[in-house]
C-alpha cells in the first residue's frame, strides 16, 4: 500500500472554498497534505487523524507579520502546513466531532471575510490582451485567433470574480465550472495560430519580362487573411523595378481567386 | 466624542472591550469575547489577525511584550485613541438601546 502520493490539480482562487472541501475529503480518506503547490499537491498516508483545513489569502507578509500571523492561528490550534503563490497559506486542525463546525472557520464575520477576498489576485486574460491589441493593429487570421481567445478569457475572468464574490468561508462541494476550459482553450489557440501562420502561403510572381505599366496578377487565396505585396530583388546586377505597394484583404468566402493590380515601372 | 463615522463590527467591538481593563494576547481576547457574549460571539483566527492588524494601523491598539520570559506571547493593549473609539461606540449602543426601550414601552413621541 503506498504511503505517499502527488495529485495534479490546478488551484483556482475563485473556488478556494471548493478546494477546502477536496482537502477535507482526502483527509477523511486517510491522505494528509504535506506540501501545497499551485499545480500539484503532495500527501502522505495517515489514517490515525482526520484534519479540517483552512485556506487563507494574506498578501505578502513581512517577517514580523508572518510570525504574528502564525501565532494567532497557532493559539486556536491551527497548524501551518504550506504556503504557495506568495499569498496563500494552508492551515489544518485535527477534527474533533464534539466541537461545532464553527470551530473550523477562520473567518467568523462577513466584513473580515470580504476583506480577505479583496486581497485574492485573479486574472487569466492579461496574457492574451496584447494579442488582441496586435490584432487591431494587424488584422491577420493568426492574431484574430488570439484576439477572440482574449475576449473569452476576459469573460472567464468576470465569471471567476463573480464566483469569488459568492464564495463562503465553509468548505463547499466541488462542481465543474466553464472557465476550467481556459487552459485547454489557451493551448488550442496557440496551436491553431501557429498552424495558421505556418500554412499561410506566400504567393510569388516572376516580374522578369513584364512590360512597364499597370499589371495584374491572380492568386487563389486559400485562407482569409491580410496579404501584402512584397518585392524580392532579382539576382545579379539587374536594376530593380519600382512596384507600387498593393495590399489585399480577403475576408470573403474562401478559397477564392483574387486579382491584385499593381503598377510596374 | 472622537471624530468617527462608521459603527464598529461586532468583532472589533469585542476586541477593544476585552483590552479595556488590561493587555491581553490574542487567544485570551477570543476566550473573553466568547465568555462576555455567552458563547454567541466567536472570533476566528483570520478575523482576529485581520482586525488586530487593521486596528494597529489605525492606532487603536498596539503590541506589547507579554509576561512569561521565553514563552511570552505577543499581547495587545488599548491606546488612548482606541479607548476613545470604544467609549464612543458604547455610548452609541446605549442610545440605540434607550430608543428601542422607548418604542417597546410605547412612550416614543
């Protein structure tokens, strides 16, 4: 029978009350927390005790404040277990069934609980917001994918803030939340964007032998995107022709044939 | 009367009240608050830590070394400002209580 285990579980501050429930259930099953990290947690087997856990967010504490902090909790029987993300602290107390559940609450009035929740940092969307700005400046399909993802992440952030506002100081049974799709969505967006940038074709036109004047060329465009006409120099010492730049945006149905006009001097 | 606008929360009131007569450490404050309220008021560790930190920043209480040598616990004592805040709150609650009694006895005009 194994005596240690590591679980892969991403901590979500918006549902910290559900995480409390998970830790308490694991403790009842004989798994006691030894280390808590944002993406994984370590447990050891010990069936001799059942704990009730407490999760607290306090921001960055000085050495003096941290000492006072642990003393206040230790005075009520709370054992410090772990710290993660610089502002989250995990405590536990052995369960005594003769005591009421209120003994296992660290926040016993609403104003102090709300004050704690105001210190909880919450953000998913910032990583993608720059992509949204980039899309506005350069409307290409790859950046569009990032831009849409940024909007979805922002919506997820708002939902998480709403959930945090409704969270209670008591452990709450876990349930699935739509914003748990955020990580797979982010991975999909990055993969899709890289694919789009990779498969987006460059269209070439050989200008040798062309007469001066207005010319045109036809390209079959496979993906809606923002295309720009670029000039690549001839090899050797041949004089470079002048080409007025032309840009074509194809947001109509695809694949389609677009005719691009340019002036060749 | 000091210049304070918002009423104290129950936890803040009991913490200040428990420090009125002598300095106490956090756990002693929690125990005395429970005793004074007949077991109705329980101040959790998080509430206690947040409240004492806030009150120290406002200057209502201050830390002082406790008795007991190496095993001494950190104690808190009421400052003059904290004492004034507490007395204001007690007067406010007395006024509320008097108003309630008048209404209950049917003598309100």
